[in-house]
């Protein structure tokens, strides 16, 4: 990534979201957002992104040794038991260059593109602890320096970080603050000579907190406004352990990813030079947001990698174990589980590489919504798949002697970290709503004012919808971009997208800006949009596979059709719910139950054995 | 009265006994009772006079009541006035045992249980005096006084009409009193009623209605007050404050325990209790309070817990000025998603489910307390205690707005119900 693009990234951070639409060229990439308008930006996602033969060869050169290392030298069971990654394993990872995958070659990293990073992520995810350690190091820990650091900062820190000599950590969470910037208590006070900050405060649950030498710390600093008023703002700082005053608690004992080091980190009068501010003083919020948004896409390929491995292991078992003189694999209910795993893995993989491909396009595409979609879909898919795999194995899966329970424990964190799925659903839905709202405001206002023309247009549209409209967004048919064998799925996708657009418009008309408080509505909106993106990715990938004749592309068609059909019905159900008012779609009842339970902070029903007389 | 009685006798001779039995309600004539089982065998013409007898009742009853005392004296030979039975039974305390003794005495005195309706009515009246008005066993014992199986209707005609109406009414009275005190009958009650009045009698119907509604209403109050309130003023204050605060995170602090001590000089020192409550939300509100504006201690305000009235004080601020009320959400608040949308669209009418409520601006309430004394010195101690957890209070002026209200109320009610008062707390009393 060139310095120019980094400049652009920093510049982008300074612009509000609305300003972005005015730009053309590199700033497009709004496929997911366009969905909220009921439109499909085909050029963005068709054809499915490819990498050149040279790049493919290059990545395969990496994949071989890494795969070998993970299968031969990583003892996941031991890592899990000892809650520690042995030093020789870490050394091996460093030697493979895995600590600097996305750091440019000029700073001693591998300089991998997002796609290649995703590919390696597939293998690294075979051990959850290592994957998290590496992700905390480079997906968030040093990302701040990478995307918003100055050349001096990069030259100073990146080479050592790339080699793994130094490990990085990302320090945002505090005891009283998860996603709320206002409750960050760690404070950086400017010294009198203005050359350094004094950092004081505590951070909790810091991955790599005990190993790291370089921390990206977010702290409150007092800055003076344009109008002279003093205000507290968040600033991002690069803090070295060598600065002094940095201590950490003992590693936390966790459910999964036990080998990764998570602990509290305390800063006590740590002196941080002013040159170590990432971005500008008081600009830490944007830095944090950009780091978090950019770190998520790789979870898709990582989950897919894990599930592919799981399929291999469980299939082996299902095809050898016999019950009632039949192999497990002959039972429909077992077959169903394998289909489910294959479908999920396929869709996850498609989404992950589509997103990575979009991010690798020239310019600085903003794929944060797509990345969040990938994270939500793949983390939940991974959890379901691991659970189903365990089910195939029955009691055996429950035993500590086998790795399945470890996969289950490890995969649970996927739904929680890097923004919980609930939070990301809000992000997806609200970002889309904001985008669509900007464009639709005029139209909706006209209609509300009683503009006959607009109202009539809406009425006619509604009427045509109710008569069973044929939606054609140009996916198939003449000049279609999807392969004809995927016509059914494509039609379903087109229909879903069109009606999603009308649903979103209806929601904006109904709730306006107060939709931020309608979390149950937003959740459905997010679910539908995630499904739409997933369908798109699957169709796009399958179309490419058929067209260029990849091996087993007929299998891909099957997977795509299964997924699209299921998702189509789920979407229709969700959208039907969205059309209803809160009293009819159970939202009111749901809220009421929760309210009553939470008021008493207990399950309030009487015991079934209770009597009154 | 004698003349009335003679008149009645004469009427009886002419009209039949069954009629007379109805004409003198409120009292039982044992000499009628004994033979009254024969009543059903009276000829049809006798029944036809009933309506006229009912008319005469309205004239007869007042005079009969007015001569009650005299009447007792008249019957002294055969009947002990039942109130006296109870007076006699309690040699020591008025309690359940004494009450039971009276009932047993009545039952053993006469195998025929003459005058049981009067006795039961008297017993029902006396129950609160003996403190057994909420005791199911006692009610069952009272029902047990009724002779068994005598009043059970034997055919459909009896069932159709009001068979032994006074006895049935009396049975209903017992159940009604149970109802009024919220006592739910049990299996034993049903068994007794079935034995006495038989299936589908009025008391059984009453019983069934009770059993229909009582269970339904048993838990109708979402905020139940404990059946027995604690006698300790600190515990009572704790319960009351938790009840008003309605926040499970609110924390009760006892700032001062009640204490009576003799000082060195021989002077008696009483130290009233001070119990306060504050929730984390209130603490936060107080922390954000502008110290330039005063806070107020107000009270006392009454809180009724069943029959007990307690008083509490609040620490409140003035309604917020509009410029402080609107909380501006910082656009850099949430790392993950936008907290508000930059749209010029409002909520549509159909999704606006808020009712129109005429809201009166009210200041925030920062804390509440109950104290053993309502003077400023005591409440100042409370504020001092609050300062430990709310440092901002030491910089904020505190204004005491105390009304003398409950003191006067206290003076008025003292003479009436001094007995029930909980010691040591002048502003906590029970009114019956």
C-alpha cells in the first residue's frame, strides 16, 4: 500500500460520511449500501474478483510451508491445556513472517494484499489461540501505525513488529467502557514543555497484553477547541513497554482461545513523546473506528478454513462408524448436517474473498459494511457448524480427548470480539439506513406533504408490487452477469433486493431518524442485508466457477441454490415482519416480557407446582 | 317485650311455628328450635301465610332489638348471654386459647347446642378482641358449633326454598367475615359446611364463590406488603424505602442506629435512627448537579404500609433549566455504530405510540431517608452521611423545607391509638 493511499485514508477519516458520495473513482464501493435502496451495483460484485497467476503462485508458496508448520509443529491441545503458546511455536511463526503479513515489504513485512491475507488466515485459524494472537498483533495492534501513522513512526516501529521481535497490542477496552468512548478514563496529560504526554490508567482484556512491547493506547486528552473552550477528546498513542510505568496483570483464564494472552494492562505515569501520537491529538476516535472497521473481513476466511477442516474430520468419522449395520453417513439427519456445513463454508468463503477482492481494488474502497456483514455471517455460521459437527460425533465430540470441544470453545469468541454481532448489526443497518435516508428524504417529505404526484407514484408502485411484479435487475437474461444455471437463485436475489428497497423506504417513512431506537427493526434489516450480500457473493462466485470450468462447479451450483432458496424465504419472512406494526410482529410483546423480567431481575413466573389454595 | 312475645305466641298458634321462626330474627327461641324439624310437615296453607309474616317482621324487629338487654335477663335461666361467656372465658389474656375455651364451653354445655346462631354471631363479633380474626382454625371451630346434618335439605323442594334460613345466613356470616379478613377457607371448612348444610346450600355456594375469587386475587398486588411488618423502626424504614425507591440497585444505608443512653451528667440522650437510600442513578444525577444551585431537603411525606403510616424525607433539586436538560449525544461517542442518524425525517403518526401526557416539570430526586426525628439537626446528619458518597454535596447549599405536618397529626392520633404505637418513633404509628 503506497503512502498516497494512506494519506487518502487519513483524509477520508476527516470527512463525514455524507461527503463521500460526492467523490468518484476510488471511493465507490458501496454495494451493500446500495442494497438499501433496492438497487444492485452489479459491476461491484460481478465478475467475482480474481487474482493474477503470479499472485496465486506467490500465495501458494506461502501456503505450503504454513500448512506444514501448523500440521506438524503446532500442538493445539497442549496450547489449550497450558494456556500458553510455547516460545518455539512463536519463533516458528516469526520465521514464517506471519507477524508482518500486511506490513509493506519496504518495512520488512510480507506485504500481502487483503486477499492473500485472507488466504493465510484460513490456515492460521486451525489454532484459535495462534489466530487470535496474530490478529491482535496485526489486525488491530499495529494497524493504527499502518493506516494512520507517519513515515517516521512506520520506519521506527514496523520493521521490528514485522519480524515479530516486538509484539503489538490494541488497548481500547476499560473496566467501564466497551464501545462507549465517553467512559474512557485513561488520561494522557500534556507535559509543560509540550514534548510528551503522561499516561495514566488501566485497560482490561487486552489480547497480547502480557507479551506486547508496543501498545496502541486510546486515552483522553484535553484539547482546546477552535472557540477556545477546553474539551476532552480521545487520542491514539503508540506506547512502548520500554517507556516505563507499564505493567500487566496475570493472564485471564478463558473459556476458549486459552493459549492467547489476555490480561489487564496498567499505565502509571508513562511518558509518551508527542511524536508517538497516531493521527492528530484528539483524533483518536476516527483512528479507533478505522482500525476496528478494517480488521473484520478476515474472519470469514478464517471461519471457513476451520469448518473445512472440521468437515474432513467428521466425515471421516461418519463414513467409518456403523450403527444398525449402516454407516452414519447413510442417515439423512447426518447428511443434512454435512450439507449445512458445506453450504455455510461455501458462502462464508465467497463473502470473505469477494470483500477482500473489493478491498484490494485500486483506490481506497470503503468496505466496512461488507466486512461487518462477513463477520456477522461467518461468526454465527462457525458456531452453528462447530456445534453440528460435534453433534455428528455424539458423545465422542464432548470428550476432551478429541479436539472438537476445543473448536467449540474457541469459536464462541467469534461472536463476541471485534464488535459483538449485536453491535455490528446496528452498524450495518444504521449505516445503510443513513445512506438510503440521505437519498430518499426528499421523496418521502414530498409525499408526507401531500404531493399528489409522488403519492400516486408510490401507490402505483405498491399496486404493481401487490399484483406480483416481475423484478429484473439485469442479473440474468440478455446481458445478464450471472450464469443461466443460477437463474432461479438470481431471480430470488433480485426480488429480495427490490422488496428490501421498498421495505427500507417504508421504514424510513415510518420511523425517520428515530429508527436508531428501534433495535428489533434494525436487527431484521441487518439480517436481510447480510443475507442479500451472502446470496450475491455465492451467485457471483458460482457463476465464475461455472464459466471458467473450475472443478466440481456443479457442486457449487447446488450449494448456491440451497443457500439462496433458504435465505429467500428467511428474507421474505423478515420483510413481512418489517411491514407490520409493533403490535402485530410481536415486538411489543417481546419488549414487555423483557421489561417485566428485568424489572424484577429474575424469571418471574410462579413455579408449576405452586398452588394458591 | 312480654306483650310482644305473648302476641307472637298467639300468632304462632294461629299461623304455625315455621312462620314465627322467621318473624324473630336475631334471636333464637330454643323451644321452637327443638321441634322445628317438624316444620316441613306443616300443611300447605301454613306456607301461604309466610308472605304476610314477612311483612310483620319489619314492625317487630326494631322493638325486639331495643329490648335486647331486658330480653337477656328474661332468658337468663336457660341461656347465658353469649358475650358474657367470652368475658368469663378469659381469665388471663385474650388469646386464641381463651377463645377456644369459650367455644368449647358452649359446645359442652348443651348437647343440643341451643342458641348456637346467637353464640356464633357473638363469637364473630368477639374475634378481633381476642386477636383471632385471621385464624382459620378458629373459624373452623366456630363452624363446628353448628349441629351436624340437621339442616341438610332432604328433597328438591327444601333445596329450592331457603331451608333453615337463619342457620344458613349465620353460616354465610362466618364465611363473610373470613372474606373480609382475607382468610381462605380450606378443606376442613368445606367438609364442615357439607356436613352442616349439605351440598348446594347457600353457605356452600358462598364457599365456592370464595374459592373461585380468592385464589385469583391472592397475588393481584404486584407490590405486596409483608403480612407482618417488622417492629424494629430501622427494618421498617429499610422496607419502606426500598418500596418507594423501586430500584433494585438502590442501596440502603443506616446512618445512625437508634440509641437511648444515659450520659455522665445523668441526662437521657436519645439518638434517633436515620436510614437513607440512594441508587447509583441518583448518585450520578447528583454528581452532575450544578453546585451553584441549591438542593432541598423536603418532607415529611406519608407512606402507608397497610395500617402503618411512616414518613420520609427527600433530597431533591429544582427542575433543570432547559439548557441543561437536553443531552447532546457526542458524535464521537460510539466506536462501533452511529448513535443518531443525520436525517430530516420524523416518526410517522402511526408508529407514534406515546400517549399525550401533560407533564409537569419536576426536579430530580437525589436521595430519600427516614429518620426517628424530623428536626433539622437529625436530617443534617443524614446530609453529612450522604457527603461521604457524594462529595459534591459539600459544595452545594442545602436548604431545609420541613413542614410540621405529621407532628400535629401525631398529637391528634396519640390519644386514640397509643396502644399500637411502635416505641421510640414519634412519627410512625398504626391507626386502626
